C-alpha cells in the first residue's frame, strides 16, 4: 500500500508471570447462573499461568483454561445475584463495600459470541481488582497465544496434575479420558503408560511425584510415535540414526534446511558450531550424547518442539499494521451475507 507505514510494536513482549498471591490462592464464594446458593472455594492459578482452578470444601477441584477467558469484570460491569437468598450467601467482608466491587466475573468461551459467565465474590475490593487485572493479562499474553509445542505439552501435563482424586493421585482413567476418544485410542494410551513404566489398570492411579515432566514426555513419545520425525532424522544422519547427529550435521541442517535464504545475514546470522553446541546441551536428554556433542532423535524432536524453533519470530508477535489511513484504503474481511443484509 503506497504511503503506508511499517508495523509498530504495540505491547512489550513478556512471558506470563503469575503473582505469588494468585499461586497461593484466595478465598472466594463461587456462583453462576444455575446456582441457588454460593459455594465457598479456594481459587488459584498454576505457576505457569495455564489454568484458573478452584477447590471446594469437599476437595473437589474444577478448572478453566485461562486461554479461554475473553474478559474479566469488576465493579459496575460485574454480575451480581438478583435473588436475595443467593446474594446473601455470596456476600463476604465489610457491608459498606458494594458487592460488585468485591466480585470477579470471568467471561469465557471458544469465541467472543458463545460465552459463559462464572463469578467469584471475595471480602476485599483490592483482591477482586488484582484477580481481574492479572487474569486478563494472562489471557491475552501474546507469547502464551503463540507458544511452542513444548509449552502446550507442559499445559497438558499441568492439566493432568489438576485431575487428581481426593488422595492427591492421578487416576489412570483420567489419563485415558484426556487422550482417548475410542477403544483404539484407549489401547494406545494404556500401551504408552506400560512402555513408560507407569500403572495402566483402569482402577490404578499414578503418584504425581513419579509422574515428572520428563516422564510425561516419554509417555507422549510412546503415545504418538512421531515416525515422520524419525524418518527425517535418519535421513539427516545418513541412514544411521542410532549414531546421532554431529555438530557439523546439525549446523548444515540449520543453515540449509531451516534458514530462509532471503534473510539478512547481519540481522539473522548463520548458525555456528558454538551455537549448535549450546542447543545440544539444552535439548539433548542423554547426558552421554550431550558430552560428546551429539544429538539423538529425542533431542532433535525436543528442539523442533521448542521456542527456539518457532515458526514466527517473537519480535513479530506484537506488530500492528498502520491504521491511520482512510477506510477505503483497507480490505474488509466480511462474509457475503453481511453485504446482502447491510449489517
């Protein structure tokens, strides 16, 4: 477009940082449109900022993906009960502070049209304000929205650790429920658990302490296989994937296969052996391989799934196109029916 300005940075890119208060949790009374009485709960956010979760007095835990949050509201924009009995059961703290000032309304859903509401009432205006502000920041964090495959695997791992029974263990049936949609899937999940050395019986449960993230990654590897990655790795190794990739082979892969040749060499320099050694040290799970400067197929996979292999450069996440031109200078993305109805 003639005369248009280049994109500008509109927000500062930072990873999600969950305040300690939200990790430790606060006491709230939860209610929604179907409630007749409020439910006392302790509300928390996991340290990664993936889930908002709450536990009631019976130690039953429910959770909500923070990425599904569309808005958070407090004050005159919060929802408050109209029915007197429900209002009485959710009211906490000083009576001279309006209920809406102590209420956090969370708006969530798959999009901005199909939304639901859940409400949390606390005893202090400042507490409601902190939760309202911080949850919205996390929901629209650009680095979280454009996260790597490894980050989403960590999210799945975190979700499993929230799906515990009253004894604090992860039932195998919850693992199956999360990953299996039919009988064949169920068999694959059970086989994956068995190959990882984890319990696989329908009445078994897994200790969270033993189910580390590395253990979860091993389970994932057995579950999905990733034969296409194995095939690429074997080709890069010259047909001997058991031997692993040398530093020189990884450098060649980065510079010839991964790098866009149109990039400026000064701004986007070629990969060097020193850089490759750092990557091997970071992603190679086999210490023996790492010490030799070799990359195994597992290390290769975890590199491909990492933030270092992002499809889009992070500095591009927050670019906003110039919106100072007349409306006629822009294409309008709209449906055919919109023009017909004039809406």
